[in-house]
C-alpha cells in the first residue's frame, strides 16, 4: 500500500470502528436488558427492536450512496454520523420499548456505510482493495471482540441507556475523524454520471447483494438465540465474552491465508467454502438447541462462524467495488449496503418470530437453509479480476 492508501484505510476503518463499537456494545446485552423495559416481555417485539435499525438503514443506504456520488463522500458521511448520534441519544432517553424502537430507527437513518466503503474504494487500487476492505472488517471484528468484554461490565454500571449514550459520543468522535483524519476524495466532476440501472442489470453485483442479505439476516437471527444457549450451557451472561472474544480473535488468524489464496486465484473456492462453513455451523447449533447445550461445542461452532463471516465480510465489498465503475460506485455500494441492512432487519424480526412460534431449533434450521440457497446462487460466480467491465458477469 502507498502512504495515502494506508492513511485512507486506517482513518476509514476507524470511522467504522467507532460507529460499530457503539452498536456492538448494545448487541450482546440488548435482548437481556431490554426485557426490563415496559413491553420487553414480547420476544417478537424485542426482535423488532433489535432489527428495526436494519430497516431504516435499508431504506436510506441507496439514497446516501447515490448522494455521495453527486455531492461528495465526506459531506454525506458527516451528515449520517450526526443522525446516528441523534438516534443514540434518543434511545438513551427512552423509558419503554417503543422509545427504543424510535431511537434504533434514527440510528439506522445514519446510513453511512455505502459512502465510507465507496470512499475507500476511490482511494485504493484494485490490487490492494481486498486488503483495505479486510482492514475495515478486522476493525469491525476487533470492536465486536472488545464490546463482548466491555458490554456486560458497562451494562451493569450504566445500564442500556448509558450504553446508548456512549454510542452517541463515539459517533461524534467519528465526525472528527472524517473532517480531520480522512484523505480528500478524488475529484469526480469530470466523469460521466452513471445510472442505477447499470447496477441493477449487473448479475455479478446482484449475486453479491443477495449474499450480503442472507449473511446478515443469519448473523442477527443467530443472536436472538445464541445467548440463551450459552446460559443453558452453564455460562452466566456476564461471562459470555469468555467464549466470544477467543473465537473472534482466533478467526483473524485465517485472514492472512485468505490473501495468499486470493493472489493464487482461489478466491472463488475460499468464498464458497466460507458460505458452506456457516451453513454447517447452523446445523451444529440446531443439534445443540435440540438437545442439551454444551459449552465447548458451542465455543467451537462460534469460532467456525466467525472464520467464515470474516472472510465473507472482507471479500464481498471488495468484489462489489471492483465490479462497479466509479460513476456508480456509490450507488453500487448503496444497494449492497441496503440489502445488508434489510438482512439485519429481517434477521432480527424473523428470528424473534421463529423463536417465539417454533423455538430455536426452527430458527437454526431456517438459517442453514438460507445459507444453502446462497451457496447455490453463488456457485456460477467468477471472481473479478483487477479491471472488470460494468456488464461482465461474476
């Protein structure tokens, strides 16, 4: 990487890290702490409160991405972070589950992921793009690991309201990184304006959009049931980090091997193997939920999940940015992040409904089926090269 690429990767990864740390601080304890609010005894409503963030993200990611193509990446990122901070402070002041719903909705309205990843793609070359995206993914994974340690402690000290307040402060710190830390975006005034239809007609991009929807629906749906399985296995909720943290950190070891395999032309094999691995994890969780949950098998399954998840989180946005030409890069990343956010919403809502209606075994069975469908859809893909025309299949 050049010095500019290193600066861009570090600063934009830190923006993701600050924003996602706030979200992840809430995630491990939300399902348990929100039950203390009026209305929190309804699992379906609780799942909706977890996933509503993804719905508003899904509605606004594409407009934010297209706006970044037209008005500039950094302006859109600052606006989105300010809206996210406002939603965090609203949720901190909430006194019932409906107030949390409104706050989570406003958090989702700060839909900056597409603009941030588009800016990172603008500032990096194709040959280092996956590495840059992996740095972002690693920062997100690291924040998830940190949150697993801090969340139970902070929740006990300041409660769920305090966690949302911390989230708002972290978002404001992210604004400072955008203004003073991130490099300026390239001048795209001379480029012809692209069309959204070019993205919608691109089969390779649409495969990746389906994939990110399934991946994040499964991820959030899992977390409706996994904390309860760990408690059933004998691990108190404030000790869950003892499983999560080693699993996340150990999964990072595989990232270096992924880069080597990509350079040797094995990206498709790695990609399909990661999808299949997560499908097998869901079947393993189904076995645990059906019988008597045991701690060590659960820990192994979560390690395997994070291995597959980290690989897919690094490769998918890199592939999108390499397939999409610069005039519609923001729109392509916007549509990609829209499907990602809708996956969060559907996963939270449907996961809560499945657990309430049929129990956690049905949840994990549906997750395994969704991953299998994605694997079949991804099977004909061709890994993108360093320079790919807009209409080339993937």
